[in-house]
């Protein structure tokens, strides 16, 4: 379903960061001097050389300065797994609120939550860091700072609490081709931003959808392509 552009007051839209980079590669830890790889342990975090990591500071700065941030990058650059972890450095501290990461499907919400928990050193799902809430299954606690969920579950949350009290930041992933529940959730979130001005919305998209998604929020972004930045720094 295409994003509709109903008339709404302009929101404070940040710059769109285009992290157009190669696909990631696994980077196993190395043992100094031995040349042998250490045996992995259940609590060892997965170390990935993900392109999005190079733009962490830019993304955090944009989110702190704006209501809406559109993060642009191709599949494999690390948007889905790394951006939520970036947000935990700013939001969800000291019980101030939580971070929601909205995925299109239950299976994606669960698998990304499990992957992120592994990257954070094997932190238990449903503990203080990472959990998930999908249809018929909630693995969260009152202390969970980041919850992976779906658009349909978010709509039920909005029915119970239209202001999403206790949520500081909402990340919406995979919005290039929207399902009906995703588009409805985006409409609710856009309206909510007009009354909850402190709420942050981070939208993760591919480069092809950047302008369309940015226009949906009523303001044209300043599109910066990180490939040009890297060339100018060489």
C-alpha cells in the first residue's frame, strides 16, 4: 500500500542519512600472536563488520535534534539490528521509557530480537535489555528497555493507550512496501507526533523509498549520501 499524503502540519524532519554500503562480513575475534580462533562461548557476542556502524554518531545526532529521522540503507547494511542498539544509548535509561522496534511480521520481530540479544553478549530475552511482544506471545518484563514487535501489535497498544505513555522512541522497519496494518500504524504515529512532541520516530528504508517516506511526514529532507562523504575524506 502506498503512503498517502494527507494534509498535516509539518513535523521536524531530520536529515536522511544514506548509508549505501557493501554487505556486511563476519569478523571473528582473533587471538593475539597465536593465529588461532578462540572457541565461541554461549555468552560471546556476534561481532559484525556492518556498514551502518560508521554512521552511528550521525544517526544519534539526527535523532536527538529531530522528531522524525529517516535512516536509509540497502538490505544487509545493519539497519534492523544496529539502529535499535544505537537508540538504547540515548533512550530507555533509568526507567525513563522504552524503545519499540516495529517489524512487519511476528517471525521477524522474534528473530531480530534473538539476534540483538546475542550481539549484546547473550543477554536473556525478556530481561532488562531486549524482549519481544507478538500475537499470543510476550517475552518482556517491566524492566525491558527495548521491545521488538509488529505493526498489528502496535495498533492494539494504541487502542489501549493512544498516547503510548512510557515509550520514548519508536523504530519502524521495512516500510518500503507497506502492508495494510503497517500503513495504519504509520498514520497513527504521524498523528501522535503532533501531540507528543517529545516522542521520537525512526524510520528505516531503502534508498529507493527515502524521498517518498520523508515526504509523507510533510517536509523535504536534506539527503546526504555517505558515499560522497567518504570520497571527500580520502
